[in-house]
């Protein structure tokens, strides 16, 4: 028996002001679209802004449903929208912010497992990394240089 150790790496920014200016702008767009979340059940609002290599910005917010599993996370709303409208474009950067109507989220809130798997599909498809920045409502922002840091042992088409 032997053990393997996998390390992943993130950059930590203490506040939005510390981010590069293009990412400050992207995060502000994620914050703005967060208000459009349809989240009457969880009262938890997530906003996402993507920048593509054609210069377009694509936005998303979570959309819930009375039949709970029929709703969709903000990250997938955004990346599926990008894939649907600009199928040839690469996603360069992704900004995510999550806020609750019940309490202030002060720690970075990462994409859920299903969203990580969906983002992985696009990263593999385009063969270039997607930078992912995620935060709560206030406080620090974590940056991952690629989805791979968030999903060790990712399942992809090469296993099929
Ligand atoms: N949610 C997202 O939009 N993204 C995530 O990565 C985690 C969860 C949404 C789904 C649901 O509408 C609410 O947050 C509570 O889970």
C-alpha cells in the first residue's frame, strides 16, 4: 500500500478592491445579477459573470422550482447560456458571489459539486483553463487558476 497526496492551490484576495480591475468589474456584474436570482425557497442568491474570449460577458443567477431538483444553480445557468449562444467561444474567467437573505455570507462560497462537474466539461472541451473567483457577500475572494483545483479526480470524456 502507498498513499498519494494531491495538493491544490488558490490565491486569496482580502477584498474586491485587491482584485485586478477587470475582475473587480466582473465581480460587480456578478453582484448585480445576484439580485435577479429566483430563490423563494432557499433565500440564497448566487450571481455569476463570465468573460469569453470574444469579449462577451455572460451572466447567470440561480433559478429555483417548487419541485426542488428542477431548479438550477447560477453557475450552470451562466455556462449553459454561454454554450448555447457562443458555442465556439472559450470561457476565460468566472466570478461567483453568493448571499443569503437570512444572514451575511462572509466567507468565499465555492461552486457545488454538480457545477464543478459542469464547468469541467467546458474546460476540457475548450482545452484551456477557466479562472474562477468566488466570494460570499463581503470579505475575501478565492481565485482558482483552473477548475482542476476544485475537482481532483475529475471525471471526463477520456474515461469513456
Ligand atoms: N446554488 C447555486 O446557485 N450555486 C451553487 O454552487 C450552490 C447552490 C443555489 C441553488 C439553490 O437555488 C440555492 O443556491 C441553495 O442551494
